[in-house]
C-alpha cells in the first residue's frame, strides 16, 4: 500500500531551549528564514506524502497560523511590485499538503502522542517525522524509509550511529546487516545504561509504522521518564516480526538542543542563495579576529 500519510509529533515543551520556547513553540524556531517545522513538512511532501497530522498542545497555535493563509499580509505584498516572489512563497506554504491538527491533551510521551493519530491513520501504514529533528539532504530521509517499506513490507526505522557518550541519551538497536544502508532490527532499548547498549545505532527522528502499533501502544506501560515511549512499543514490534533499519543519508539537526539550532542555522545559511556568500565572508573575517 502506498504511504501518503504522515504524523508529526510537535507537543514537546522545549525545556532544553528555554527561555526562547517560553512563548514560542520550538518547532517555530527559524533556520535562517523558515521555521524548523516547515523543513519537516517539506521533506514529507517531497517523499510523496499528501496528508499530514501535526500533534500539538496548548500554546502551539503559531504552527497552525503558519500553514494557514494570511490575507492581510498577502494583500500588503500584492501592492508591492518587487514582492511578487515572496508573495508566491507565502501562499505556497498553505498549499504544501492537507495539514490537520490534533491536541495531545496531556504531555505523556512520544508514544502517547503517536497514539493520538489512530483515527487519522486508519488501517494504513504511515510515516512519523519527529518535530525536534530537521534532516536536510538531496534525498529526503522520509522517502528513503518509504522505499524500504515498499521493498520489505515491515516497519522501518531511520537510524544513525552516535557516540558511546550519546547513546545513553537516545535509543540503542540490535541490528544485523542486509545490504548497503539496510539492516534487520530485532530489539531496541530507550536510554540504555552502559551495560544495556545493543549497538551505537539509534533511531533519529524518522520511522514508518503499520497500524498495529496502536494496539501495542495501548498495552505499553510508562517507561523512561515515566512517559509512554514509542521506542518501547516499537521494541515489541521488532521482537515479534522484526523491523528494517535504514542508515539514512542527510544531515540531522536536533532542534530541541541549543547547539543543534546553531549548527542548523550556520550550515543552512552557508548554502542559502541570498546570504550564503556574504555569511561565508563574515565567518572568515570573524575567525581571523578570534
């Protein structure tokens, strides 16, 4: 079955980047001139997704506004002959996909957030793109996972290797190589202690799941941090029927982390057609004066 639906959990509180996120959702923090969540939505659309459900919570109305039309702004831009390109870009944001919103009424973890998508998903396989993770590359990461699902017919995990120091903050997977970037995954653990590490491969921001995950989530007790962890539910799936792990290409930026935000801003700015050259000269001059 062709995958056309995606879920973006965006209900986190952004505590790691306070006070910036006190009144602004971390998903709306800009990377040069676009908010982080627009990069995620664009990746989904480039991967063939047509319908997107964003899981939000109280205080995230700015996300809805961003993907809506803005008549007053559009009218203002219409009156300026030199603003035609930006007018078309602003309007195009509202036409990226069919975007829906639902509130996670209690912040009970990523697994609970995904369970809020049950009625939206129905009986179809679907992609999950974490709202914290922007992945930029020539080949959309979500599309890489979708192709793996089409080939193997199993749930798919987007993975990368992380450092031994970082693995305890993420998840650790038991994997066996298939070919190239593809692996069998038969077990995983969220935030492992050093003696629980299965490998240095971790799920980073993307997965493709089948509808059976919802029944598993219903049976999943709170795990790490007292929250319902999506990793715990996927662990059941990996142990029972196995999953496919894809070491995706592309650069992943953690937008829930101050350093990740700075890295995304600098690296995207260097490639930006309008400011890239000037920004590169600025950085070289700055480095000389340090």
